[in-house]
């Protein structure tokens, strides 16, 4: 991925191109469905939620976003659209998906490239729990993160641990499928022990879990400054 500066007058055309790819994906689905790939309608983030994510990130004026889980790129396209809308001089979008080629035959990445987003996006095809550790160790900083990768508790927990180091104090972490017990339990630790706070009203118009009525995506504000609690202050979280 190249570090770029958006030329004046180009951003609007670029956003329109991204919006067109998003619209095509929503109306007609992915350009192909690889044999054995997860069902598009099942795994993709609905357009309504993608719009909510985009608008929240625009409000946050993000310039750098880390995303876990690419699949068919519905959320990635919305996040990149947000990066173009904020007017960041050097927008950056790090997308992590170890299954992009093994399960999805590269369809999601092809869609990002068709929108011209390979200039600002980088695809990482190794497990997020390993890559995020190196990213944090390198001192990489992001304004926000969107998490929709492994739903195993231990993997979500590790993802959130390292994102707590990567996302700047006061930044935002968005987490899909928070109604899943494994996902909800993982983020509960960070709310209970590390001061993460649910953002009131965020994503309220998105889709909801049919059973609980909760929004499918949780939005969390990281504390500023980062807390350093004593281990004796641990509080049970689930």
C-alpha cells in the first residue's frame, strides 16, 4: 500500500466510485460466489449497518482504521468511503482476513481494488491475533477499529486487547455481533475493567438481534488516558 495525498477535486469522484461499487454489491451481490464460500446474505453486513458505520466514522473524523474480517467487503467499502469523506490527507485502512483467499477466493479484495481503494487499503492474510501483536509492538496508531473476525471468545479477547493498544486514547472500537455470548463476554471485560464505554445512541438505527432487540454492532469509546489498573482491582465481568 502506498501513502498518498488526495489531490484537490479528486476525493468527490473517488467517493462516487466507491458508492457505485457498494450499490452494485447491495443490489446484485458479489461478482461471483466461490464454491463452498460462506453465503453472502448470511455473512455480509447489511447496507443499513454499513451506512451507520460510515456515518459514525465520518463524525469521528478518522484518518486511520484497522478492520478485522473482509469477506465480501461490504463493511470495508463503507469504511473506506468514510476515510475519503473525512478529508484525511493520508487515509489508511488496514484490513486483516486470513480467509480472504482460502474461503472467499479474493472476491472482497477485488471489490476494493475495483473501487480504486488499494491505494489506501492494505490486505493482511494472517490471523489477526498474531498480526495485531506486531502492529502494536511497532507503535502503529489508529483512530478506530471495526471487528468482525473470529467469534471464538479467546480470539475476540486477544483482538480487543491489542486494539486497546493500537487505537488512540479516546478513539472508537466497533464490534459486530455483540449479542453473541462469546463476543459480548469478551468486550464486557474491557468495559468492566479497562474503562471502555458504550457510545450512547451510536448505530441506533442499525439492524438489531431478533432475540434480544440489541443493535448488532456495539460502539465503544476508549478511555483517555489509557488506564493502568492494579491486578488486585480485577472485577468479574460475566
